[in-house]
C-alpha cells in the first residue's frame, strides 16, 4: 500500500500540512512522534487540536499513559493495526512526525530486542539512582565492554538500557541490533518529504511557541504529571520543558529560567533532527515548508494517489 511520510523538525508546520493533505486525498493521519503518543502532554508536545482531529482520522495520538516506557517497538506494533484499518477503509496512510527512529523502523525495520522484565528494569534503575551513571558504566564495562567504550560515562539513559538488555538476555544490545525485524513500508512504496525551514526562522518559532504553551495549559499539564511522582527516566518525564517546569513548580528556579531552558532544549533537539535525517534517512526529499504542498501534489500525481 502506498503511503506518505511527512517528517521535519519541531515547529516546522508538519501537522497543518498533514491535515490539508488528508482532507484532499482521503488520508489517515498517523502520529510518528515519540512524545505525542502521551495523553498527559497535549499542549507541551503540540499535538493536533481537537477541532483538527475531527476533520480527518488521526491515529496514535495521546493513546499512551506517561507511566508507560513507550518504545519504537511498541509503536511499530500499534502502526500495524492502524495500517490495516487504513487499508480496509480505502484511505491513504499519512505518517507525520519528527522521531527519526520511528520512521527508520517503519521503512528499514527494527532491532529484535525482546521485552525487558520489569524486575530487571527496576533493579537497574535502583542501582542508577543509588550509585549514579558512572557506577553503572563500570558495571557495563564488565558485562559489555565493546558497547561501554562507545557510551559516555554520564549517559544515563543509554547506559541503563544497555545494562538492562545484557542482564535480561545475556547478549549485547549491539548483537540484537544486527538481527532486525522487516520494515512495514519499504522506501520504494512511499512518498517521503522532510520539511527544512530556515534555521533562524525555525528557532524563532520554537521560542515563541514554547512561550505561548505556558499560557495555554502546559504548566497545568506538568503540575499534574509531577504529582504522580513517576520515574524521571521515563520518556514522558524527559519531554522538552518537563524537567525545567517541574523545577519551577517546586520553587527551585524562576519561570523565565524554566522557559529559557525549555526553549534551548527544543532548539537543540531541532538541530539534532536535521542531522539525524540527513545521515540516517537520505531517501527523504528535503523541501522548504512553503514549497511542500506543491511538491507533494506533484509527487502524488506521479504515483497516482491524488
């Protein structure tokens, strides 16, 4: 089945483009963003507005709880169901988001790492909290020395993940990555575009949007999330702006400082998105946002999808 893939950095106009396209070609908009899966963070992750969601089917938005360590593997499993639904309804699937790993899993396949038992994950994170990342890195050096050499001693998330995998499976994460699962959508079956706005203009939009979010309910979202006392290593707890806003709500930093941290983190993330897609998914066509509608219309015409 043909599909459209719309990627790009945060605040580049992807959601509006996807909605316009879905209305024009009877498409189903499918979230391909690792943070917009969480129901707890509609405002702070810039999920589509409810009035937009009624104009065309939207799937995989806000369907996961913040307490869930939602992964690319879980997303692929959910995407299989959504693809089947779109096929049955005769609609074109439109995958839209900024998470490069999700797009790579979609078109290139995914590593076959089995689920990690909760007891193993809890034990590793307890040791991380007690001894810090450097101590865990020393453990990893004994269990998986080749991978440990590639990780910085203070990279909490990757060290914990690597140790979880080797303790649960007896094999290195690197070994599991070699044994991948097949892609859902081979690249030749897709029209793939990456929105590439001017950097300075994009960073200005990021700053303005984050500031606006604070007045649109983002602080309330984070206050509710903070009250749950969830594991700080969970993906939702590391969403851009969440750690800084939690510190602000706790009285540890001022509002302006929290906002500046959130803006800076988001700009840095956008920069990483440019780099990641350039090197990891070169099949995406880079297009300026104001040219994207015309480019897609032409590409879809050539594929017989419009």
